[in-house]
């Protein structure tokens, strides 16, 4: 994403990554992981984009959030259910790093609110790769993880293909996936990776398992650009 100019409030190196909370004069408190901006208090549009496609499902009882340790996506999901009576029974967030959750509760209350304490929410500290194979089926999965490989020997396409097969297997028939993808600029200014390359890898990983693709491009204030979000239905 982007590396902002800000003042670091707290810095923690967990077993998995460097986590920083910083204060920006315009965007409020921010979560950074390994120096990369994840989200800011100003970025409610990100969480709306991650959850709003699920509205077309009608009712949904079980929804999984992969990543999303800041709690913003979970809060938005719970708010939709509360306002529209979507009959949600369980919002299950799976994140590998409890330190992200702890710091977000402390410093990003505008994003997460009381989502972690809601009776319909459940947090599982686990590796998504390992957990999905043992879970009950979901009506929807919200993918709020990196799209870059977490194993050195894997390409992005291989990483996504492996994970998206697990996501598809974790969904009910005709269940929905919604995910964050990348910026809308032609290439990432920090990495030099072209947007077209990233989107091609994502579609290549999804097409064996999903159809009815729909893209949103939504401006996220602290990213300084519109971000691409993609939804699809399980084949």
C-alpha cells in the first residue's frame, strides 16, 4: 500500500511481523505492518467496500473474515446485520497475530468499536491455511489478507491458487467471496509491480472455483487512491 509520514505511538515485534501504531494529523491513528500502511481511522470506506457486496446474498448465517485484525470489517459486518436483520449467527475472524488485535483495540476504537466483544463475533488466532480445512461451511468469506506469497518458494499466483481452493471448499454452494486486491494506479510506486499483473494472478486463481465476478473501485482516504475490491460466487 503506502508508507505514510507520521509519528509512531507504539511499536511491537511479534513472532510474525513488525506492528506499528502511528498518528497522522489528517487520517488519525494508523496500523502499519512491516512498514506498510494497512488502514487508518479515516478509512471507513474500505470496510464498507469489503462488506457491502454481501447484501445481495439476502440472509447469511456464518461469515468468515480472513485477516482483518484491526476489527473494522467485523464491525461493519455486525452493523449491517443489526440494521438490516441479516440473521447473522457467527462472524468468525481468523488472524494469525493476536498483537494486531490487541493494539487495534487500544488505538483504533473508531474502526473496531465493540466488535470483538459482540456475542455474534468470534476470534480465532490461527493460520488461515490450517484452519479453513477444519471449519464448518460459510455463507460468505471476506478476504482481508495480503495477496503476496507468505512462503519464499511460492509465486503470487501459486499462493493465491492454493488459498483460493481452500476458500472455495470452505463455502456453501453459491457462497460469496469478497476480497481486497490492489490499488487502481497502473503500477505500485513502492514495488514497481504492475496492477495488471496482480489482477491477472487473482483472476487466474479464482476462475477454477468462482464465477459472477464484480469489481468495485473505492477511494480510501489514507491510501491516496481508489482501491480495487472483487466479489465472486462459488461455482
